[in-house]
């Protein structure tokens, strides 16, 4: 009888997904009740020739990645294999990127996320739906009259969404606010997302 129980226990562990235990979050600065976490930290990018110069595109992307890395959430170069990378990034003209992702038409930039439920957490008794991000596609077009600072904000903001900051900050002083003015992450920005890693 004990041998049958042991075999059953081993099979259960192998074939039934592990239970993701809920946790109490320490901080909450989002206007939604959702937060996410990427499946892996590999990022690929493609900059179409009708938009940014390659040096500018890489400079803004490097800034965004270094900001989130300082928050404890690193990303790694994933090469050209977009099938295995969680984050795929596209730069180019608005017209070019809209032809790939029509939802971009109504936004300055957009991150489209494919996710699945991970677990339900709490913050001060409120339910927080934690999501596993399977794929994030980021579209950052070259815009007329945008400054280098505007692009640093855009790239860092969109990477925050791709990494799991679902929604926007409730404070206009944060980069992750819907129309943030800072090009560096605040303590609030960092705390909100890094607690999920």
C-alpha cells in the first residue's frame, strides 16, 4: 500500500503543475489590480531604416534597460530568435510600425502583451492578479518634435510594461505615470515592479 502511495505521490509531482503560493505585496502604486513577471529576460529588437538611426535607437534602449537593471530587473540580448525571446522590440516610422501593429494608431508607443494567470496576491487585503508574461511586443516609433529625453522616457516606460508594470503609476511624478515627465525611474517605480521579481 505504501509503495502505491509513493508512486502516486511522485506522479502527482511530475504531472500536476506546481501550486503558485500567493504573497502579500509591500507596495502598490498602480491604477490597476494587475502585475506581471516575464517568462524569461531575453530581448530582441529590430529597428527599421525609416525611423531612428541605429545609434540613437540603441542608445535609448540601453538607457531603458539600465534603468530597470538598477531596479534589479535585468534583460539580456536574445539575438534574432523572436520565438524564444519574451520581449521583441520594434523601432521605425509610425507608418511602418502601424502596418505591423494597427493598435499603435491611437498611441505614441505601445506594448502588446500575451500573458497567462500565475497566482492571486494581495495588497492590504485587496486582490492583485499576478500574470506570467509569455510574450511582449514593444512598438516605439520615431516622432516629430520629440527630444532625446522624450525618447528615454518612452523606451523606459514601455520596457516597464513589457516587464510587468501593468497599468500606470498613480503619481504624476513617476516615470510609469501615463504621461510621465522624468526619464529616470523613481523609487516608487522600482519598488512596485521589483517586488514581483
